[in-house]
C-alpha cells in the first residue's frame, strides 16, 4: 500500500471566498470546485494541494486531512485489525471516491480514500 498524496482540509463557511487568496496571492489553481469543496493545486507540483470545505451540517464529520492511497480497502481492513477508531464507514461517494474516516491519536479526523475506477 502506498500513499499518493496528502491534502490538508480547511473548514470554511464560505469556500468561494478563498479563491482570490489561494489563486491570486498563493498562486495555486483550482483543480476541483464542487461548491462545498474547492481543491487548489500547484501547477508545478500537482500533489501539493489544499482543500477548503464547507461543512453542510450533516452527521458526516469534517476531515482535517485527506490521504489518498492506492488501496482503500486494504487500509480499512488494517484500521479494523489495529482497532483504529473509525468515525465514518467505508463508502463509495457519488463524486468518484471510496473513503472512510478515522480519528488519529490527537482527535483529528483523517479521510482515507482512493478514486473509484
């Protein structure tokens, strides 16, 4: 199992207000804009990313960090075997990722994901 990228997630009431800051000031480009989440990337190093997420008030917790792996099912089995606290079950999301959330030892929510084929 290998890690493909790690993306910090910033919670915001208004993700769209972050566009000017991350594009015009920092120099990143929008890789994905789904209104409730915007992911910005470095054109020079596309795995350098940051996401701004609006929490929708649902029961799904806001992840502090997203880690893309090559085999999310393997990581899910490993989390269960090691008794890692799973706070969101493994789920195929409609936007094309399979993911689950765990709580790290510091209480931060980590989104472990793979893109669906």
